[in-house]
C-alpha cells in the first residue's frame, strides 16, 4: 500500500504538480502592409490565447479572427477579408513551445508555427519582456501561405508583412 | 490512507497530461468558428464578386481620369476642332461605366463605411452632377458658337462646372490611392 501511494504521488507530481496555466489578456496585434505609395496598419484586439507550462516547458496557442483586424478604411478591410478568404479560413493561429526559464529573461526568441490562410509555416519570434507579458514581432510572408498579393495601380503589396504584438499572461 | 489515495487519483484524473497539445477548444473556440457554414461560404462569394467589380471600378476610374485630363487640356480648342468633344464623349462613357461597377457591387450587410472611402463616396455628390451637366452645357455652348448665338450665363459655366467635376474626381481617385 505504501508503494502504491508513493507511485501515485510520483505520477501526480510529474503530471500536475509543476503545471501552470496562463490566459492571454490585454493582447493586440498589428500588421503593416507596405506598398510603393502607402503603408497601411491594421490592428486586432480580439486575440485569445492560453499557455500551459509543465515541468519547465511551456506551450502556447494564440488565435485571432481575420475579421477582427481593423485598418483606417472599411473598404480596405473588406478587401483584406476577400484576399485572405476569411469566411473559409476565419482564424489565424500561432502556437509554439519554449523553456519556462526563458519567460523570465529580458528578451527571448523561439520558433512559432503560424497557421494563416490554412497554411502552416514556422517563423522566428522575438519577445521583449514587460511585466507579466511583453511585446514582440514576427514577419509573415504572404506567398508562403498561398495568399495572392493584392495590388494597387498594378503594383502588388510587399510579400513581407511585419506583425507586432503586445500581451500579458494571467494565471488561470 | 485511503483518503490520501483517493485525492491523488482524483488529481491524476483531473489534471491533463503534459503531452496534450493545446487546441482551439481550450480557447473557447468551437467548431462553428473554425468551419465555414453555408452562409459564410455565400458571404465569401459576395466578397469575391465585390472585389472583382471594385477592381474594374478602380481600373476604369483611372482610365477615366486620364481621358478627363486630356479633355480638360483640349478645352481651349473646343470650338475649332471636335477633339475636345470626342474626348468628352469617351470620358462620359467611361465615367458612367466606372460608376456602374461601383453602384452595383454587392456590399455585405452590417458594414459601416469608415476612413477615406467615406470621402471617396461623398465626392461623388459633386462630380456626378458635374458629369451630367458639363456635357450638356458643352454641347449647347458649341452649337451656340457655331450658329453665332449668344450663350446664357449657365451655358457659359461649362468650363467651371467641368473643372469642379474634374477636381472632385481627381481628389476622389487620390483618396483611394494615397494614404493621407
């Protein structure tokens, strides 16, 4: 009986004792689209995310609805939704894993898997810590995700779309 | 001891194992958010049709602006040659075709205009009447000149009305291409 208790205690410890779940709060992401004659920003504040840390390793998942990105022009937002086929692929998700120890560092980098336009690609992400969260950036490549670059005056927008973000984690 | 064991087993059952990958349902996002419904697919088709029509509106609008500029530049020789008149007719035809693609493009319900598009549309209240009035006044002015008749004060305003229409149209096009 004593052995069984010890085994159970070990299993509980290894599965759950070091586990912590965090919920994303105060998050926003902004994309920057560059064109020969203009630069456009679009921001979403409807990000949802969760991070799970177990035994010194953290895994996170963040999702944002495509429609939630708003720029300074409603017509452009509709064009963006058309090009990204928002009705077919309504979500952009970012997931990744990183050592829990990194979260305490001033600045850290890790690979993130971004599913955008139903195509998953890996991008390096850099985060600068600020309180319980931080801010960072990654640069998406539209054609890598099968997105046909929209054009204005026959000139297509840049393939690279930098995305900056800020966030905070709240213990669940 | 049995209570201790019960607590441990309950903990094991309740806490998910470390290897379980996070899923969208963990974020409170169900299948209805991820999978496109019939109405969403229809909405996408509407967006695509709108996009295609507005793309034509853009191209035709820029062609109209080019022709309109040429028409304005040839205004001085309007009485001596027919170039200004023909350019004006071509501009008018392109202008109303451009307007057709804008006015008939489907728009998803519940979308409120915001940003430069608001002024792009407001300016149509200036250039549209000007584009109706300017050719009529121009035709009357040319006929009066050819028949040595005196034009009325309104007819004489043809260049002014055309100029206002041109200015409003050029500004409207600029609003959609340059970020102010």
